[in-house]
C-alpha cells in the first residue's frame, strides 16, 4: 500500500513539474518574442526579477522530481510532496506572480513590473505573522510558570469557593 502512495506522488510530482516547466517556457518565450519583435522592454529588470522564479523552479525540480533506478526502472524516491503547504506553496506563488508580471509587462509596458512587488510584500507579511506567533509563544511560556502557582490549593470545597 505504501508503494502505491509513493507511485501516486511520483506521478503527481512529474505531471506538476512538467506543466510548470511548460508554462515557464511559454511565458518567457512570449516575453522575449514581444520584446524583440514588437516593443522593447527592460531586459535588465527581466533578468533581475526572473532569477527568483528560476531559482524556485530549480529547487522544486531537484526536490520534487521522482528518481528511478537506471537498470530496473524501479522507483527509488518519489520526491518531496509538491502539494505541501508552507515553503513549497510560497515557491509556486513566486513563480506564478513572475508569470503574471511578465504578461503585465507584455501588455502594459515596464509598469507591469510593479506587480512583482507583491512577492516581497507578501514575504514581509508572512514574516511579521511568524514574528507575532513567536512573541505569543514566548509570552505563554513565561506566563505558564505563574499560572500553575495561581491555582488555589486544598480540597474540593475550598477550590469551589475560590
């Protein structure tokens, strides 16, 4: 049964990565074609703002691609779960925002790169939330020692009256 789950994850990961690479190829090719054929856009901004997306895609590829034995063709590892929440989900978001930014630049000019500002803004928002959770956990740990001492001692009758 566990082998079936690994095979299902390997199949899902391979399909997800193939569609991700196809989408990246299409969007980047459209941008470059429109840049050279129709209207020139900032290639420096393109190079700088495409790097995070390509790095995320490389990380997803290396961690999520299933690996097979060359001799037998048997599944060695199914790769990390690409449907997992957290950092994996954020890397997919970075890639999709980059795609949306490229389409916005094709349609609206270099002002479309402003859409890419949502990536660091969302990262700062998530980091602030993580910092807030850390502060709450620290406060609970500090209050945890005092809360145990505040409970009334004695038998049931005295605890009921308190």
